[in-house]
């Protein structure tokens, strides 16, 4: 088929738009026509372009796969990250993105600082307040550091493009069928989208429950007023602002863990997809190595300020343990400990799953080495085995690779830290050190 001008290409793209039933949602239609516009611009470089009929059909299917990926996966993840300022909102014009993003990040940080200051002033007005540094300076500093690390990674180190590229690569690697159950699980695009959106919903639900519990505790149990002898209506306004500030602070926990979990899920789908391709034996070893090496650059690092969040949750738990109220009455201990355990256990579970699948991919190389692969010579089999063994895709927490075998040990060590901190007044020693 010969396309002599841009109008012919435009008609062909319109044909595929109708054939693949492009959604009427604005974001989907804009993305589709952006792709079409880029194709038209490329076509204008030459008067005549030779395109095979089969290639046009494949291009249309690929275009629609990217459209579905943007609508089902990229948009929800990007919007959740935009709420915390880790990436600009999609509807903001390009010319205003830097300015408005800076203002929005400043607003988020102001909410954080308001929450920190409110808690600090509440302690100042309380005659029995102890441990200012260990309770109201050190944990907020860790919390703010985790947020700043997220901004730095996603905005300064092109983490947005890396994450989006990983999502698109894994999505295109999956099949378009609604059910593609293999020995490695369901590798369909719909299953991938469903799993990632479930993580977003779980993160949102967890954040709402935590914010609701902390708000109820603050409204019905907190007797400290920011202005002790001021106008009650003014204090109520400050209290309402405190609830919104707490919501913003809790969103950092939820989004950090959610982004970490989503990235782990993507790596899991990525590894399972390549294991399935190796088993099919339809691709040459050189093509397999090229594809794995290309995608491995975006899988290498899991972007999440995880360590600062973990340390802060430990400190908050120790602070709750050392309150003066009777243990039976201290529901804050259960709340803080439960929050930390939920974050730690979920993180370690996802990390161990990723490491286990990556190790199984290396085992796939041993199988290929022993059984052979498409009449490939022994030198290529050895090279492919070494290539899989040298892949760096294991998930780490505090720089330590997490495996299912040491998962129980990490939980035991974490519990030991809490126990030792409780018995030796560790948190009080930290406070005394910085006085």
C-alpha cells in the first residue's frame, strides 16, 4: 500500500479509531490523536511512504494497547502521585508546570509543617510534656525527608519517565486477551491493570481509615488548643486545618508503600512474562537478551523513600510505648504499632516476592543450559546463563536483599528493636542526647 500524502494516513488512522472503538473520554481521545499527530509529522518528511498492510494493522493494535495502558494504568498511578506533588498534573499547561508545581509543593510542605507545629505547640502548652526532640522533632524530620526524597527521585532523576516506561513495557509485554493463564499466572493486560488498581484502592482505603481514626481521636480525646484562651471558633478552625494537615501527612505513608508495591508487582509481571517467553522457545537467545537488557534498566531500582518511613514508624511506636498513661488505656500504642507492622510486613512481602521471582528467572537459565535452546551452540547457552545470573533485580530494604528465607528473621529483628527500646528507654536516651 502506497501512502502519498498525510490525508491518506489520517484516513487510515480514523479507520482504526473506529475499528478499535476509541473511548469518548477526553484523556483517551487526546492521547490517541497525539499519537496520530506524531505519525503524520513523521510522514511529512517524505512524499511517499511504503507501508505493508500487516504493519499498519500491527501499528493500530500497538497504538490501542498504549491508549488502554494510559487509561487503565498510567492515569490512576500518575494522578495519585500528582496529589502529593511528585509529578505535575496532566491538565496543567506545559508553560506553567514548573511554576504551579513549585507552588503546589510549597503548599503540601506548609501542611506538613502546620501539622508538626500544631503537635509541638500542643506539647509546649502541656505541663507534663517530655521528650520534645524524640517525639516532635526527630519523627517529623524523617517524615519530611521521605517526602523530599520522593520529590527528588521523581522530579530530578527522571523517575517519572522510568516508572511510566516500565508500566508501558510490561503492559505491552502482556497479551490483549482477557485471560491468559500460564504456569506463571495470568499474564493478560486486564489482569495487570486490575492488580495495579487494586493496590491503589487498598492504599486509599488504608489512608482513609488511618486518617479517620486519628481525626476521631483528635476531636474527642485531644484537649489541647492551639490558643489556650482564644476564641473557640478560631480554635475550631485551627483544629479543622489540623485534620487536613494530618490527611496530607498520612498520604505520604500510603503513597510511599503503594508506589513500592506497584513497582514490585510490575517487576513480577515483567519476570513472569520473560520466563513464559523463554519456555515458548520462539525467540532467539540474542533477541531475548536484548529485550531483557532494555527493560532491565527501568527495573533496576525500586523508587520509594522506604527507609525513612520505616525508621519514623519505629520511633513513633517507641514514643507511644513510653507514654505515662496505663498500658490498658493506651490505644495509641496499638495504632502506631499496627501502622508500622502493616507498612513493614506489606513491604517485606512484596520485596521477597520480587526477589524470589528474579531468582527463579536465573534458574530458567540453568534449564536452558541443560536442555538446549533452538539449536543454539554451547557458547551462547553459557553466555545466556551468565547474563541471567548477573541481572540486578532483587528488592532491597535498607540495602539488604529481601528473600522469603530471611523474611521471618527481618520481622524478628524488628520486634527485637521494639522490645529493646521498651526495656532500655531507648527513645528517652535519644531525647536526652539532643537536649
